[in-house]
């Protein structure tokens, strides 16, 4: 089977055997926003054409490719849902020479009835085969999913990553920031600040004033801002003693692990191939032609 994790900015394709072992892989910057004139079929052919030519005929797609801005909109599946329920709600896409199916993505509601959605993260969560616990997928829109009985029963989204980019690039907070790697000490200061009394918006303005009075350097400010945002997110999502399974880019997951431990939780970092394993797991029970 060919599994494709096709997001907004990137595409990762895997050639998988029947046991889910990765036989070959491709990483590309051809996310859905780069596809012109809606020609997703041509992009897929260019990316995995060699595997198709070698005889593979099953292709499973997950991620934003199934969104309203993607190839075909795959209707959301309501929680609770696990790999078997997801496999039973795949959407078939017309494609010459292969059977192409789309993973639906999931929806839920918070305690006040506001909708939540995810696309792609459900496949990564399926890939770690978590029976009970919390899965966190940091990113532009970080997801915190509760899993019970092997099924995602609910989740919450935090706009932390996108807020960081917007605050850094589009507000006065970014004026004195200088590009550079994460400063661990400044990040920890931001995490600590998130635990102080006061609202997030008040804490955010401190990024500027600490810089004005020379108590944060230009290369420290971005790390401090990251700590404040992630700190507030984690404190809202984690209760003491919670076990949290982190899925995603190692650098970002490591920052979240630090914040989770500081908030009294226990973090577990998963490897980077969760999406491939999830695609394989869903594909094993899919209704192929």
C-alpha cells in the first residue's frame, strides 16, 4: 500500500508492506497550498508514480488533502472514533490506475458546544496504538486528544503555534527580536511566567517591556514568548499526574515535554513515523476495490 500524509505545506509518502513496514519514503514541500488549478492527481502521480508503475494499486491519503481546500472534501467522522471506525468511513477519489481513498478527519464539541476538528492528527494517533491516555500533537494548531478504549473520545485545539508566528511577525513584540536558536533559559523563564497570576494578554505585553528595560535580549525574546504561550496552553490542558504522548517534530515536542513536566505531567515522546503506522493500520481494514 501507498500511504500519503498530505498537509497544508508538505507531503510525506510511504511505500508500505502488509505489516506496515516502510519500504521506501518521499518527503516533499508540495503541500495542498502549492497545488495549482486543483490538479492533485498530477501531483500524486509525480510523487508516487514509480511505485504505481511497479504494481502498487492501493493509495490511502490523510491530512488536509481531504479538506474543503484539498482534492475532495471527506466528511468528518464524529468522536468517539478509532482506526476501525475511520477505516469504515473512507472517501473514494477518482484516479486512473489506482484505488485512492481519503481518511475523513474527526470532529467533536467542547463542553460548551463549540465544534472541534482535526485532519491528519487522527491518523498519527492511530499510529501509536494508544489504548488509554492523552495524545498531544504540537504545531500551528496544537491538538490534545483524550483516548479511551483505543478510540479518540474528544479533543481540544490550541492556536499557540499560529499565535506565536502572528505575534512575532505582525506586532510590536517582534520589533526587537533577533533570529536565532531556542534559548533554553529564556524559554524556561516564559514557562514560569505562565504560572504567575494574570491573564495571558498581560503576560504577553511583558515580552516588550522586559526587552525595553534590557532584561531580555533580542535572541532571548522569541524563546521567552514561546515559553509564555506554550506554558499557558499546557497549564490549561494538563492535570498533575497526567501521562501525555507527544507526536510530531522532535524539537517542538521536546519543548512541550519540558512544559508538561513542569506542570506535573509525565511526557512520552513518540517517534516521527506515527503517520505511516497509522496509515498502515487504517489501510489494513479498508474496503479496497
